[in-house]
C-alpha cells in the first residue's frame, strides 16, 4: 500500500496524457540549468559545469532539491 502511494505521488501525467517519470522532470531542470550556465560561462566546458554543479550538491549535504535553480546557478557560478 505505501509503495503504491509513493509511486503514484512521485510521477505525473502531462496534459497530453503521457506518463512522465519524476527522473525525466529532474533531468529537464538539470538540462536547463546546465544550458543557462553554459550561456553565462562559455569559457567552461559542459563537463566542468557539471562538476561544479556536483560540488554545489556535495556542499549542500548531497542534494539540490529544495534550492531554487537561480540559487544553484549562483552557487555554481561562484565555484566556476
């Protein structure tokens, strides 16, 4: 019962009725974040940007959830 509740609350259906995994939603946010950082810091490679985002996550006790994308962007920029 609990596992069904967790599963149903962790997924969504988009307006066209297609199931969207929560991981896809997170990946979309991550992709947008990386794109914004690449535009802001063209002198850094994608790998360097991803490494800096991972450093922000490490500093934030291993998670990025709960932080606004703009906050993650600022903290990552400071590391870069």
